[in-house]
C-alpha cells in the first residue's frame, strides 16, 4: 500500500482552489461594474438610454459566466482533494 503523499495531486488541488478564488473575485468586479454603471446612469438621468440597460445586462451576463467558471474550478479542486484522501 502506497502511503506516500501524492504531491502532484495536492499541488493541482491547490492551483484549482486559487483559480476558483481568483475567478470569484473577478466575477464580483463585473457585478460592481454593473451596479456602478446603473447608478451613474441614474445620477446623469440617462438610465432610459438604450445602451445603458444593454451594458448592464452584458456585465451581469459576464458575471454569471465567470461564476460558472469558478464553480468548475471549485469542482476540480474537490476532485483533487477527494483523490488525495482516497
């Protein structure tokens, strides 16, 4: 029975954990940007202009896709942790 630690699996799991955290932080920037654009448009009284809602919707769509990518990295991290202790 091999009891030596699987360092390559641990390193890969650590990479996926860091990638998951970085992707989640990057995704939150899209959400803050969408809120900032909408608030700025309200202050300037241009919220009804056609490009503003489209830009906000695009930013929120990007945020959703970044969160999905972060969940994929988190799932890969969990697989690495499971393989480490299995």
